[in-house]
C-alpha cells in the first residue's frame, strides 16, 4: 500500500508519533497539568523538548493551553475532546506493554 498524505495512519502518526507525545498525553489524561508537573512525571524529557512537544500538540488541536495572568505566570494543559479520543489507544498500548513485561519476566524465571 502506498502511504500518502491521505493515509489515516500517516495522519495520526503525524499528530501522536514521536518519542514523547503519547507519554505527554498519557500523563495529562483527564487532568489539568502544569509544565513543572509534566517535567516531574516525565523526568527523561529535556525542558526544551517538553516545551516543543506541548506547542506541537497544542497546534495539532490535541491540547488546550490556558495561561493565567498572574505572577509567577501559571499555565495549565489539558486534553481537548480530540485529544481525549487518544486515551483508549494509549490504554491498548499499555495492555500490550504489560503483556510484554509479563512475558519477559516469565522468560527470565525459566532461565
């Protein structure tokens, strides 16, 4: 099958693909999260990359960004209705990952 820009999988991966995007979406879930919370929840991500990915997900319509006019500045991120549609996909990926962990642990025990 030829992958084109009209390919639904290609379009979806353009929005949620990459190393960090699904983790960010997973960590936000149905909550409102601030930048510092996300940085603590995903300690492996650099600050620059987190800023970039939050911007990308906001531009893609997956995240809402609400900035409060106070000092120090307060910004909260939450999933849009479109973004919430990704959560069941993440649940399936989580189940798959759990199965892989169980399989790996079972193989280790057999050795």
